[in-house]
C-alpha cells in the first residue's frame, strides 16, 4: 500500500516535471521573452539588462529550477494580453469552471450510472434499445452543437433561460452560481451541454461492464445458490463493475475540464477554458503555461484519488497474494 | 476403417485431385470467398439489422457527396468569383424568398449552403481518415511492440499512454495549435494547419489503439501457435506481423470506426473554436462557426444544415462501429 | 473405498425419487435452424443416490444439469418433457419459485473453483448471505453455521479463515468453499458439473472423498456430471452415458463400466488407457461426436459404430431394459440377441476383448500402408531427403545406449519479486521460483521419455527449455552430445532446432486461426527453406496431411472448420513438416475427449514407430504416460524424484510421491482395494518446504528429510531421490499400507 502510493506519487511528480518542462519551453524557446517584455525600440543594452534581470543568461538547469520554484508558488508572471498577474486571472476564473464541471460530473454520474445498470440488466427490453440508440446520437453530437441547439431552443425560441454568461453570482468565499436563482438558471444550459456527452459515455461503459460481469462464473454460481435477483445484481454484479467505472469517472472529470473550453466558448462562460482559448489566439504564453500546469495538476490529483479508491474496493489489492492452505 | 472421416470419404485422397482443384483457377476461389462472405455470420447480422443497413447507406451517401463534390455540387464554393452578394442570406427553397438554385439557402457571402456542406464534408472526412490512420499506425505499432516485448519498454510505453490518456484530445490539439502558432511564422500557419490538425487529433487517439492491441497481443503471444512459430525459429518481427497482427485486427477495426466518428467531431470542434482548418478550406465545423454568428438573427439554416450533416455522418459511422463490435464479438449476442 | 451406507441404498429404492426427468428436450434456436442439444432423455435419481452423467464434450450433459436447475442460458430453452422434483413438477415453475428452490433444495457446483467465488466479498459474507436467503437465521447464527460448514468440508482453522477473501485460498480449498456454499441450506440434490476437472489428480481424490462422505452423512443425492469415467467409477451408484444429446446407456455403475453394452460405451471404455497394463494400441472409435447441426438420422452413433446395421441409420433406438441397465441400441432390441450380447459383455474384460485386438491390428496396418503409398508417390527430392534422414536414424537406433538428448543439472528460475519499492517499504522479500531445479535425464534415440507430475511441477518448463522457448538459468542440454548453449553461429543452431519440433496442448490455440491449414503446415518448411518451389511444398503438404489421416484437400481450409482431434492432427503434421528426429509433446491429448485421445495416441505411436522418432512426452495423466512411454520421470516442485522404465514405475512405484500419485488415480476396475489416502496439497512453489520438498506430505518422513535435499540413488534400474529409499527403509511397493501417523484432512 505504502509502496504503491509512493510509486504513484513519484510518477505524478514525473508527469508534473514533464508538463512543467513543456510550459517552460513555451516560455523560453518559443518566441523571445525579452521581446515580449520590452518595447520594440529598446536598445541592445536595455535588452541585455532585461535578459540579465530575467536570468536568461543563466545555465539551462538553473533557469528551469527557477521556473519550477516560481510555478510551485503559483507565480507565472504577467499575462501579455491582460497585463495582470496570471495567477490572479486564473484565480478569478477557476471557480466558474470548477462549478460548471462539478455540476456536469454530478449530472452525468447520477443519470448515467443508473441508466447503464438498467440497460445492462435488461439488455433486450425496448426501453434499453431506445436508450442505446439515443445514446449513440448523444455520442455523435459534438458538444458545441449541443450548446448551440440548446441556446436556439431554450433561449432564442422559448426564451426560458439565459444564453450566455454566469448571471448573478454570490460571494461565498468564491463567486458562486449555485446559491442564487439567477445563477442556477444560468448554469443549467452550460452544465447540460457539458454533461450530455459524458453521460452517454458513462452509461455505455457501465452497461458494457455490467454485461461482462453478468457473464462470469461467480454470478452464475450466485444464481445457482438461489440468491435474489436484487442480491445478485446489486450486491454481486454492481460492486464488481465499480473498479472500471471509477477509472473512467476519473478520466471523465479530466475530459470535462477540457470540454469546458468548448462549452465556455459557446456560452461565453467566464471560466478558465475561455481564458485559455483566448490565450492561444493571442499567443499569451504565461497564461498558456499556467493553464497547462494547473490542468496537469488537477489530472494528477484525480488519478491519485482514483488509485486510492481501488484499494478500498478491491481486496485483492489490499492483501498480498499469499496463499494458505497447506 | 481407421483414420477415416467424412473428408476422406468424399475424396479418395490423392495429390492429383488437389492439383486439379488448384488449377480450377482463381475465379472459383473468388466465388468461394464471396459465397463464404455472404454466408458469414457478420454479413448475416448486417442484413438482419435495418438500422445498420441505413447507416451504411448514409455513410456511402456522405462519401459520394464529399468526394464527388467537384463534379456534382451545384456551385463551386471555392471559386470566389462566382459569389454574388446579391444572393447572400437566401433562405432554403421551401421558405419565402427561397431560390431553386440554392436549395438549402446561402450564407452571408452568397455561398450555396448545400455545396459548402459537400466541400466541407470532404475536408472533414480527409482529416478524419488521415488522423485515424495516423493514430492506428502509431497505436498498433506501439501496442504490438509493448505487448510482445514486454518488460521495461512496455512499462515505459504504457506510462506515456497513461499520461497521454489523461489529457483529452481537444486539449492536446489546442496545445499543439498554441505551439504551432507560436513556433511557425504566420505565412506558413495556414498551409500546415491541416497537417497540424491531423497530427493533433491522431496523437490524442493512439492510446486506445495501443492499449487494445497490447492487451490482445499479450493474450495472443502466449497462445501456442505463436510459440510454435518461435520453436520453428521465426524472428519476432515476422511473428508480430504475420501471426499476431491479423489476429488483433478485429478490435482495431472497431476502434478505428468509432474513432473516425470521434475524429470528425473533434475536427469540427476545433474548427468551431477557430483553431482548426483555415477559413479558405471550410470544413463542417467552420461552416457551423460562421453560421453561429447569424443564429440569433434568424438565419438558422447556415448552422443547422451543416450541423445536421455533421451529426448524420458521425451517427452513421458510430452505428456502423457499434454493429461491427457486436458482430465481431459473438459473446455479446 | 466403495463404502456406501446400506441403509440409504435400501431406503432409496423404496422411497419416491428425488428427481425425475421425463423426455426432456432442450433446444437452441439459431439462424440455421433449431439445434436439439438434449434430445428426449429420461432418468431418475433416488434419495441418497449418486447418479453419474458421463459423456464427451457437447454431449449435452451440462445442459441437462442447467435445465434441471432452471439456469439455461437464453436462447436455450426446455422444449419438451417434464422435470419432477420430489414428485412435483418444476420445469413450469415461475422465476420466483424456481429461485427459492435453487440453493434451498437443489444446489449446484461448477467446474472452476477459481472463478466461482466473488472476489470482492469474504467467504463469510458469501456464506452468510446464502444461508440467510434460505434459512430463517440471525446473522450470528448464520455465521456460526458458516464456520461449521467450513469445518465440515475440511478447511483447517475455519473460524479464522472464514473472514478471508477467495484469493487467499488455494484452488482445492476454494472448491471446498464452493461445496460448503452448495450445502449451506441442506439441499436434497446437488448437481455437480465437472467438480474436479480443474483440479490436480491428488486434489481431485480428496474432493471426491469429501463429496462422497458428505452425501452419505446428509443423505443428499448428487447428479455428478463429468467426462471422466474414473471419477464416475469412484463415486457414482448409477451412471448415464450421454451421446449427442441422448442417453446411450444407463444403469448401475458396476454393470456399465465393467460390462458396457452399447457399442459407444464399450468403445469408450476400451479407449481409456490403463494404468496397470501395457497395451499396444487402444481401441479406437473413429471420427468425432457429430456437431449439433449434423446429427444423423437414426442412431446418433451409427456413423462411428462398427456394428451398425441398416436399421441403425434410419431408425432411432429407444432405451430398452437389458438386465439391470437400459441401452438405446438396436443390437439389444431382440430378446435372444440381448441375452448373448449382455452375457458376452459381462464376461469379457475390456482389454481381452478379441474384437478390440482385431481392430487394433487393423488400425496398425492401415496407417502403415497408407504412409508407404504416400512416400512412394512423393517427388524425387523428397525421397532423397527421406532416405538421408532415415539412414541416419537407423544408424543411431542400432546402439541401445545411443543417447539423443541429455539434460544435466538443468535449472530455471523465475524472479517474481515484488518491485523494489515494495521490498523497501513493505518488507517484501526477493522471491525466486525454482521452476526447474537441477533436473537430469537422458533420452535414447527412438524411445519415448515422459515427464509426469501435477500442475506447477515444472514439466512444461523443461519442455520449453529444451526447444529454446526459455533459456536455462543453469545446467546443460545436449543434443547428440553437443551442448546447445555452446553452439555458435545461427545457421548451426537453426539446423539443430529444425530437427526438434513441438506439439502443443490446446488444439484451439496452437493453430493460427487466420491461416489456411496448408500455410500452417508449410511454415516450418518455408521458414527453414527446406524445399524449393511451390510444387514440391504442395506435394509435401499433401503427403503430411495423408500421413496424419486427413485429406490433401483439407489444406485449403481454415482451422475452425476442424474438430479438436483433427486440429491436433494438423499440429502433428506441422511438427513433422521439417522431418524432425526429436518430438516434444506438451500434453498433446489432455484437451481432447477420451475417444479422440485414443485416436491421437494411436496415431502418435504408429508415426513414432514408422519414422523412428524420439519423443519427450509431457503429461499429468499417468495412464496416458504409461501407455505411450518407454521411460518415465516423475517431477515434484521442480525436481525429478523418480526415473525408471514405464512398467516398473507404475507397477511398483518407489518414491512416496509416485506412490501417492499412483493411488490417487480413480480405480476404473472398481476393485475396492485399499489405497494410500492423499495427504495435503502441493505447497506453493514460492516457498517450498526445506530438504526434500515432499516431506510434509510423506508417510516415511524423518528428521533428515526435513534438512537435506535427497540425491538420486540408482538401484534395480531406477533412480529415486528419497532418503528413505537410499536408507532402504521404504516398505515394498505393493504392501503399502496407510501409516497411522499421517492423516487425511478429511
């Protein structure tokens, strides 16, 4: 267990260093950082001094170490486009994205898992077949198109819900959408847009796992022992599908953060994704680097949590494989 | 009659007969093969599923429209000279003000939406196919090596795959674009945009191929036919290519199909975000993006028709992939 | 061992049967028509009775079990007949009622104990859940009952182990847990579907003993489904022989096994190799059981039957009573004939059957003739090569001490240590499994040497070391006196590899499903560049196919078009393609049905004779080994414990392990003589016992055995690695009486 965690931590660290290295390369080798800091009419001496003060003349490892040290403290420098410290810009927008992702993840799991279990258990019922076909449409619909369609229907034609922005937010330690009516109204469409694709994926995955487990010998044996359907399905089968489902859920949250970029663009949701997209269009390197590091950090964190959850579910991982019985 | 079974009863068992069958020609063998295919379970499950047949028809239609566009499209939307602002923002033909020359209406530049969809689909399909092939070659190759060689190399490839998998495709593609945008001079960006797009989408989906192929390879590698080949003294590369590869292609085909749909969607998404193909070669995503600006002012056809075409194509390909998976996996039936 | 409570036996016939199956028919609708998997079968099981249901794979025996307990997998369905349990019809019960019946009144045991238990729950959880589903018990009472059950099925330290997870138990122990689960609600009938097939022979003996004891104690009836006649002979009171979904013969086990009447049963019994007798050829039933799609009209066995009459091909025989048994065969329909046939069957022992001997001779000459024909028809360059090789083999076979393969001090370790970090933080130790531990043997040219032992003893590893699939960690392998590890130059080593080939166990995995048979057989020829030109290769392929009893036209087909036995013939053809002198056979028949196994064994024997092959034969089946080999080595946990000629080692085994193994084999003769009960399980190879690996299970253990690894001692033409043997304190082989100091865990 301890060794496992240490190994995972070590791997996470490696990933972070690799990502940090990419971000650092963005900074230093892509485009000339001095050019970005001083005006075009600066003299060579001014440039020299700038480079010196930025530490650009130091050996490479020293520069990387400095970058890493700053990054750990959350210091990524100034945004070229916004002219504010990057960490401030991100701190301002992080809650918007996290709330959106949280609501979408909750929705996709709360709806996707039961639907998956249902379609797995009753795989030949008409409702299952209908759900499966609909889920294929869900997978075939690009997120941005879902957003556009939802806006068209609920904002333009029906005029029920706002089509863009966060609406009214309340400060509860951060700016939140989840405590005011207007805020909730505003988050419905973006969250729905974001969750739909993931929902279909979760549902199809749970179904596939369920079918796989239902074919195993221990399920057959459980039936042969006369256990109730309820016990067989929800006691024995469902628990065995949990491990892969948790893996995928972890990956889904990562996906949600990425797809939030699209949703935020469609709904002009002032989150990190929108910030990142604008940064790409304006070649705002510090913001790109910071976003990259932050997202990588979130992924690594999720993966760690997922690994720990495995341990609580699967006894085969918890106890060494020592075989008694001699 | 020991050692006799029905095979022998039919044929007395001489080499001459085998030779005669041989000279019977390739035609007979081709007929035999066709017959075998038509009689096969896979074809049977295809015939028995009307929805799959329909999906196949839609996919075929999309292909014909896309790659026949230069010949069958009503207008050549790539030719700016033919555009006339007088024809801008015409609605589809069944609405008031519609024009029979522009069945699905026109955009703000006077471009025929139907023709634009056909050409756009061509771009979407090319990018989709190219990126899937790229991902397939990369993923299958790495998966084969990883699974067959094992050990540290396997460990390394799979760790990289893990990391890659935790970065979703859209994000990878966006990052690559950010990179390309900063590295490449402005003039070159449009020229290589499609290549970058293919590379980005392909790079983000190789993991699925690699994992599947690795898993199957590890199973196949321990099967006795592979060991038999090793006993004969065959080298690893021929074993991988001649023995293992044909036996792991089933799931690869399924993933490729599903990934084609995914690649088309990803391409559209990136183009929609404005980081995809250059505006001079609009894909379906680009069309939707342009149209989106006019959505609120009531010119919905500029968005909805390309969007419908995109979903129809993706759905058809997905349906085919779904059917293929069930057909190749008899356990599920 | 045939101790059955007489009380139960007599009471059984008086009481109403526990289970009555009448004209049961199970169908599978498919797109090519409806398959009838179980076709009009009837039988009954009395209280306390063990009914064996025996048959080859696909005979419909498992489906019968599944149909009774209501667990047929869709689209399979009961299409006709009735099933009565304790006089009440159960095939028409609703799902809920059927569920309440399962586990409570009818329980089931499956084949593979490793997959039968849910890995995520403790044994206690699964037991308590089952108990409380059926019996009105508190959690605490159920737990107490669970521990009692575990104790009853012979799990030591049950009170503690009840809270462990399935993966913490060995395979044999898991099967005991499965049995405990089946017994949890005291059912009246247990359907055991191949309960010992996945287990080693010594564990199998223990599980059989356990099942028998429990049934007697609880008065439970058992329907024992198996392919193994030996298990039936050990366990059952009556036996039903199934063939192609029908019952061929049913009756008291003595009658059916010792005096089989139906030609199929008769042939089946004759095709089983015997542990205590040398036979030149096994009785052979040609062909294979028909696929469900092509069951012939009339008697399903008629195409394979040597005594088929015109009626057999057109009309299906019903089960007719003959003496104590019932037989479905036209030979037994007429009264006078019946008398003659059954008498003859009862009088004649299986092996001394003159018919069988005649058939053997036929089989022998036929294959030889055909092979000769082939050889003369072959192209000239093939002839030349044949002569060359045959010439060489002949000279080598002249000297009796001509050793072709010599293995000395051979060792192979597998490092299965946990990763470094686990070792540092969790105190994990470096662990190395010695899969093969200093093994010595030699194989004389033209002879068959067999390695035998239970799973994990390292016999397959030895085979793989010799063919070069693994590299040895120590020791030497010499081929014609040349150390394989010291041969430089790829060409030369390839030249030697060409002369040794391997035949594998699983006929379904050993042929590439995507290749045509002709390409599969040609692979060694093409890879080694042995023949030039398509014509020559094609001719050789045709020759090989005929040699193994297939048709040259079969070359165009794909492996999936063949049955298991035919595939194994293809494997043999491939192995022979490069004209090897040395053939390594790794359990080549253990995945095959008995009748098909007989075909393959006969084929291998005659091919070996004809081509002068030297063979290394790997098997866990002692009877097969006895039948096929000249010399036998017995392995236990990586070490060779005994090495002698085949007759000696089985007629008078010396090493205590060989003796135990020999006595664990089910007694097909049903002599009922006393045997050494099997003690304990094979220890984990990860942590083998010190000194002699066998000492914890050995009845002759002394202090020295725990300390010191025994060296091989040669005496009377055999090598035995045992201190007791060396010191001469082993009792003579035949009078081995169970020692009081060693107790069976039962």
